[in-house]
C-alpha cells in the first residue's frame, strides 16, 4: 500500500502545479509532454557543458594535444594539471580535445543507426504482413549476435579509422530503435486520420511522409539520444582495444595508452585513468538521462 | 510450444549462417590477396611452393561457391582453421581458453541476476520512495560506466594498492599448488574480473525487474489479492514476483550478447586468459583467422545459452507450455 500512497503524493503535487498555472491567466501552461523533469535537466546540462568545452577546446586547452610539452610521466603540477603521458603530452589538453572525437563519433554513429532504425521501423510497421515479418526477423538476428566481437572483427578488417568506427557502430545498433519505432507506427496506423487519408486516396508514400513520419520523429529523437549514449560507450571500448583512429585520440584511446603503459600499477592512474573514465561516464550519463526523460515524455506506451 | 521452439530454431540457424558467411566472405572480399588475411602479413616471406599448397587447401583457385562448400565442410568437422602465427590449430587454442570465459561469464551472470532481480523487486515495492529513486540513480550510473575503466580502477586500488588480489592472469604460474590452495588461488584471480562483470551486468537486470514488477503490481489480480486480505509478503512473492520474472527471462536472453561483449573487454584489462583476451591478442597480432574463429565461437556460445534459456522458459511460464 505504501507505493500507492507515494504515487498519490506525486499526482497531487502535479495537480497543484497545474492549478497554480491555471490561476495565472497571462502565463500559458507549458505543454506537459515536453517537460523533462530533474533527470532530464541534469542530462541536458551535462551535454551542454561537455559540448561547449569541446567546442571551445582551442581556447581553453592549455596546450596542443599533439605536441610534446614536458617530460614523459610527469605528475600533476601547476604547469600540467593532470600531468603528462608516456610521450610527454599534456593529459588535460588531450582530454579536452578528446571530447570532440568521442562526442562526434557518438553523434554520427547514432545518426546512422537511427536513420536505419527509423526506416526499418516505419516500413515494417506500416506495410505489416511479410515485409514486417522479414524485417523483424532481421531485427531478432541482429539482437542475438554478440555485437562487440562482431565490431572488433569488422574494425580489424576495415582498419581503424574515424569513419569506419562510425559506420561499424551505426550499422550494428539500429535494431532496438527499429523495434520501438515499429510499435509506435503500429499504433499510429490505426488512428482515424490515417484511415481518412487513405480513404481519400492518398498514396502510401504520401501517408508515410505527411502522417506517419511526423508522428514518430519525436520518438526517433529520444531513440537517437539513447543511441548516442550507447555509441560513446562502444567507441570507448573499441578505442580501448586499440581499434580507434590513431590520428584522433578519444577518451578510449587515452585509456588504451594508460593500460599499455601499466598506469594502474603506479600512482599515475589517479590522473591518467580516473579523469577519462569520469568524462566517458558523464557523457554517457548525460545522453542516457536526456534520452530516458524524452522517451518517458514522448512514448505513450510508457505513460500511465 | 513446438511452434515457439521451431521459430526460435530458425532464428538461431539464420544467425549462425550469417556468422559463417561473414567469416567466409571477409577475407575473400577485401582488396588484395585473401592469403594475407588467411595466413598473415608475412605471407610475402613464404616460399612459393608452400603458398601454392595453401591456395589449394583453401580451394582459392576454384569458384566461390566451391570454396564455400569446402569451408562449410571443414567447419562441420570442427576445423576452425589454423593460426600460422602461433603454429597451432585454432580449435586447440580456443579449447584452452574457453573454460576460463565460461567460468567468468557463468558465475557473473548468476550473481548479477540474483542481485539485480532482488534489488529490482525491492525498488518496485518501494516505488517512488528515496530508496527506489536512489537505486535508479546508482543503476544508471553503473550502466554508463565503461567496464574496462571500472576494472582498471579495481586493479589500481585492490590489487596494486592494497595487494588483496593478484594483478593479472587466472592462476599463479610456476608454483605447484594442490587441493584447497589450488582452488583459493583460482578464486583470488577470478574475484576482481568477476566483480567488475557482475557490477556492470546488475543494472540491466535491475531495470527490467523493476519495470516488470511495477507493471504487475498494477494488475487487477494483485489488487484483488490485497483486497481479500492476503498478506503483503505473499502478494509480492506469491502473486507479483512470479509473473514479473517472465519478462526478466526474455530480456536475460537478449542480454547474453552484451554480457559476453563485456567479458571481452574485462578479460583484456585483467589479462584473464579467456576468449575475450584471445580476441584482443589476435587483434594486436593481426591474426585474422583467430579473430574470425573467436567471433564464431562466441556467437555459437551465445546461441547455445539462448537455446538453454528457451528450453527452460516453458518451465517457468506454463502458458507457453500449454499453447499450441
């Protein structure tokens, strides 16, 4: 019974808020579905902070990350806040520039996967029948394959490069979004205005473009952000295994070199291992928080 | 029930076919001679006669479909290829490594499921309280942490720092041990990798159990049970939990691939001599046949675990058992 009581309190609180807004006639009540809540706000803040630090990297990073600016393995000092790495480069600068690589890979890989996922989800959900069956079979297959070994295999063959990493991640993580979006399309398809459009003789292409696509775009956005969070984590794993782009060091690559040089056996792990991991966690958490909050606000199946 | 298993069987057969075909096509579709990938980069130093013999062995001078048949035939006989770098059949290398991974993944999965399910149950029961929200926060944090990083921190603190655990490997090398000391030695090596893999697996289990439990607690039969005065404990364990466990079992299967992937990275950090570490070593050495065979074996293992789970599923869900 305890749980019911808790729910009632939350509901009452929301009602109070709505009442307060209604009583202020000049202020229009914000559309409820776009409220992110505390979790979402924290997520957005994390993303904004990290991306602005990445954007301002040339101005806020103390050194050029590809320049030898000190002795190897220097501990933190006033000149190098996080010390230097095995070749005497400034770790702090490397991490600030790393934001660009990690977040760009995450974004682009997520874009690839959501483009595929949305297409598959819409086509499967809208046309149903054997098309749906075939595509969902494909989704099931992709979900069973152990994705990291497959990515390692592909990355090893294709060679470590910026675009290869993006494509490999993008082509392997579209299955979950496809499934979520298909469910949304299924519920949209049975709505009256879609039936009406079809009855008026609109072509499939037109119905899809004008009526179905707008209905799933917001959910696609939530899925995109969740995919970006996953992609950042996968990129870190691949780079950590030495499969990242050697010319563009991401947070995962920094950890790869720390591992290869056994940083965890000396005191160096405190400034060489901890900071990149905290950054990865912050970025992944930022996207995950935002994505979950958006999904909860937008996905009718999660609303009660 | 039969239809359910047959459908699953087709799915796994297709996954297997995909893995095999990909492994077959990759070295043959890449630019340059497939020999570079099948044998290794020092193929240039190999005498021409030996090179020709390997060409014949793989049937590389024949049509693609005949090569495919040869490939399938070898695979069916348990021939996973030959590592020219290590000079040993790959099946032998993998058989040496597989038990370690099975031990690590098996124990971690078991532990993570027990902890995650119990934790999710408690959180859902206390829905909306600080216990529930705090648990969600902790779970999301660990879900967002890179597993290899967690492992590195564990080594730095508990192995290198406090010296409680060994820093790498699965056993002490060069010291003959027997009896209890042998077991303790293996367990001490297993502790940190297992703790890492368990910690990153728990959040997934927790989230599923919590959501499933929340959904079940809203069902009318739970309300009915409560209103007729069934003790709260019995409502939770007898009515709600048993039904909430069903989706957990489904997602458990979907998660297997993720857990195995996690093991790949964690074994690398701890130099734990399993399949994942083998994959990493093969990537470093550009030993393509080993990379491929490892991917194949991991896929087969995941399918195997899925089949076991599918066979167990009717036992926990009588509705599947009685459906046509």
